[in-house]
């Protein structure tokens, strides 16, 4: 079995395969270490939005020091999980996979790497992640900027911001961490906002010594807290219905937070959205608004339109001189498997199959691409904890591999099941506040308008769907009599 990617998705896949199958596994990772997004993202202030006890694997209790883990702790956690389950010997680091090709006659994939190597595998699991390809703006003049410029996910280890004029472009979840993280270091800070987002206080803190002792030593205490967090998320997800009482509750909570935290009236007006809560990804940040109150920090509530050698030009035509440009401009989440070419039955490429929109049954399998599984695939983002979502997806792959071990030669998706799944997803999303029909601008939608990234609900709904529908939509082919062991 080939697993592509050694982030949390790849780790989950390898562990579930080891727990539930007898498969031999190779984990390909293009970077020099495990951790995925928590290896790439090392910007100041980087931490998770989801409580630590929920943003972790259900099969391993961990002594988290904070309610919301910071990047170094999350990277340490990934490494410790890999070591706890003995995955190190399975890793091939610094090895990027470029393409996988199905051979229908021999019922296997050929996996090719950037180094030019080729190897055969019965099953391939892609765990490349959703937020891995940085979005570089196409502003005129960006390449002419003479100062320092970088994307937040490629933060230089030697970045020197001391006393410098810095611009952060973007006010999403990453920027809401970066801005407070660098404010005390820079000489001046401009924060460019194209459109405001709904911001809520995260209320992150260190666990007390007593709390950590309880979670370490009282049987079931950590799991009970984890269950309570997931239960809370179910109530919260009701707020995505724009006509619900919960929508009014969370919206008012955000408005109260703005009123109590942002001092300048003009800034308060600029950071107040005019669309429903949940239209964009809500931002959880406890120090972002307070940072905007600092005298050397200025919110520029206008989009960047172009770049000069010395700075940025906003939508009003105003030029801003800067020394350092920090691009908090997100990723390309609708470009699934952007750096991987997958060829299935009859020589069909997956990007051709996704010409109109990316789709997958349960977000994991695609008709015509047997023995191929996607973790963090179309319409699986959300559900509260992506770690929990990844576990369910890894379990789908493990169950399919068990069917192969029992005599099937291939598993493939019923096209009718995939079409019905996509239709159900679209119907569910159409009822949410982040539907395009609601006038929302977010990163969820393909060029054709379909929301292809988000899961329409809490994790419990996904858990039930994967348990009930996996065998219905994923069919098997019997092994030929001549097939060897």
C-alpha cells in the first residue's frame, strides 16, 4: 500500500491500516519530516483553532499543555504519534510522488516519484491535504517589489522584522494570528482587509496543573471532555442556518465582541461584516482586535490592486511604502491533488473527470479509479475537527483493503452512488449560510459555483454516513483464479 503524505491524514491512514489489515505500507513524503501543514506553517503566533482534545487522534491520549495547541506542540505531537505506532521505518522522506497510473490488466498502480523511480502498489491513498498549495496573488508589479516578500506558509527562518515597515495582506484565520504575533517587533504594521470576517474570541489558555493531572490520571476524563466538545459543536453548527436562532446568537456575540474590544469607531465599522455568520469561515482570535488598537498598527479596509518597487497600492489608488510584504492570502483549496496526476481505468485522468467539479463518494473514492482513496477530499472540510474526519476516511480505506485481503482484486465506486452523494451534498449546502446563493464570497466554491470543499454539518453526521454508506457505494470485483498471493 502506498500512502502519499505524512501529515495527520497520512499518519491516520497508516495507523488504521496497521490496526485493521495485514498490508505492507510505504509512506511517501515530499518534505524532510512528518507533520504536513504543521511542518510548513511556522509563522509567529501559529496555533490551531480547534480545542486540543478534539484536534487529536481518538486512539491515543495525549498530555496537552494548552486548550489550543501551538504549532511547535502540534509538530511534536505528530512526531510522537509516528514513533508511538512505529511508523518511522515506513517513511520515505524527501520523496515527492508525481503520478500514479492504474493497470487494469494487472490490477495495480504504478507510482512514480520526482526522482524518476517507479514502483507497483495494489492500493494508493492520497493524503496531500486541502490547504497545501499557497495562493499567490496576480497583482501587477508583485515581482518588482524590492523589499522582502513571502507567504505565511513559507515563513523564512531568518525573517527580520525588527523596526521595519510591514504589511500583512489578509484578515483570515492565519492573519489574525500573525498580526498579534509580530506587532511588538515591527516598527509599523499595515493590515490590508478586502472584506471583514466574523471574529470570535478563542479563549485559549494554559491548562492548570490540576487539569493536566486529571486528564493524565483519571480514566476517561480526557475522552469525556472530548465528547463534550463534539456535542457543543453540534449545537454550534445549527448557526450555519441563516434563519436559525443560533445564527442570531453567534452573530450578536461577534457584534458585542467588536463593540467591547475595538476602540476606534471607524475601525469598528470596517471590521463589521454585512453578511450572515458562517458565510465565510469564522475566525477564532482573542488578540487580533486588541492589536488593531495599537498606535503603530493601522487597518487598511481596502483590497490591494497593485505593487510597486517600494510598496502597495490599494483600491482607492493610495500608495503605501513598506519594507516587508507578508502574504496571508490563503491557499488553493479547490485544486484537489493539484501536484499529483492520477490515471484510472481506460487511461482517464482524474483531473479530466473533475473538469466540471471535483467530487468523490464520501469525499474519499472516485468512480473509475479503483483501489484509490483520497483523505481530505471534496466536501470533507469542517465537521469541527478535521482529525476526526480523517480518521473516518482512513477507516473507509482500511475496510476496503480488508475486502481485498478476503479475495477481491479491486474496489471501485458505483457511479450512481457518487452522483446521489453529490446531489445530497449540494442540497444540504444550499440550506446553509455559506451557499453562493446567499451572496457569499469564500474559498469553498469551484469556478462553476459549486461548493466543493465543505462538509455540511457536524462530525457526527459524517461518522454515520461513512459507517452506513461505505459498503453500498464501494463495490468489489472478484479476484481471478490465477491471482497470486
